[in-house]
C-alpha cells in the first residue's frame, strides 16, 4: 500500500511555498465548498435610505440575493518510477522528500504562479477590466502605477493590503524612476547601502520572474507560454478581490511489490487548485501588459 507523504512534508512544503511561490499571499485558506468542485459566493443587493416621515412608519425597500458560482478546473498530477536498485529500502522517505523537493522547485511552484497570474488576467478581461498597454520606462512607470491606484481609490478598494506583482525589469524601473523619493540608509557598522524598493506608498512590491507573468500558458505538458502570449508587466491587486483555493494535495510513494508497474518505487503527486476573480470586485485588480 502507499502512504500519503503530504502529512509528513506539510510543514516543509508550506515553508517552501511561502518562500518560493510568488503568489502565496493570494492563497485562500478558508473556502466553503458546495460540491466536489464548486464554490458559491453569496451576493446581496439592498436599496438605500429614504427620508423618514415623523408622522410614523418606515420606508420599506427591496432586498435580493443570488450566488456567483466558481468551478475548479486546474487538476494536475504526475507519476515517476524509480527502479528498486536505485533506492535503498531503508531510505524511501528521504527519496520521496528528494523527488518532492526537486519537482516542487522546478515544476509545481513555477506552474502554480503561471496559472494564477494568467487566470487573473483572463478573468480580469472577461469581467470588463481594461489593462494598460503603455510601454513602461523610468519616466512614466510611476504615472502608470498612480493611474492604477487612482482606479482602485475611485472604486473604494481598501488601501491597506494592496500588492504589486512586477517583473524584475519593472522593479528596476521603479527603483530608478524619475522623481521618486528614496530614503537610503547607510549602516554605521559595515557601510552597506540599502537600495531595495519593497514598498511603494502602502503597497507591498513583489518581484516575479518574467516567465511566470504571461497572459496565457499551454498546460499540455508542464507549463509553457501559449499561442499569442504577451508579457504582463505588473499586476496591482487586493487579495479580497480573488479566491485562490487549494482543494486537494497528495503525494504517494508505492513500494516495490505493491503495484504492477515494475520492480521499483512509484512516486505520485497530485494538486487540485484554482484562482478566481470575484466579479463584483474586479476593480480590485489592475494590470499593465505588453501591447
């Protein structure tokens, strides 16, 4: 029989994802499932005040509710076979850990980022969002950022908690942007100069490798840029505007003789997850993309 090693690796995997998954701040920990793969988001509409009549009585208004249904689609798995002669029988847990570490680092984590950012772009445009297409340079990058912030402010998106995901090139532009005020601290003991820009206004900046920020990916075998893929330069988002649940995660290691695939260890890894933009909160997402 196989043992599910997710429980054994849970702490290490959580730390690894928090450290290496650039979109980890978007992960939704608590989701109410209404089916095997469905999430229903309640929506409530209420009318406003009317003038109160001091002669008595109240102004009764209409109230209605419905649901926005989301269906998980990104269900992924992989299987590896390792010949019995390549694995010491007393070291199967370590072998599972090694395979998991390499696979998560080189495949699973980059793919989840790619899926989330491309899905953000897809649903943003599907729900009527208009992305900036201006080419960015150090003379206009702050103006484009301010425009994104203004759109959110006008839509009453909360100021606290906003995140800016940007390519290394855009991060460099922000660091060298014209008219930006930067406080440079020189440490008295070693004379080092801190030039990193990690926050802009009240927004936390998160650099993302360029190959993880494309508008579309082909997930047929791994995750590679899809036909017509464009470069996403930066995404300004408030986490309350998205849901990014992980429904199921499993890692199995089958010992020789417990399966019929040969004389060796069988490693299996599955993850079932997705990301959704909440339709009524689409203004909590702003994007600049290659034209």
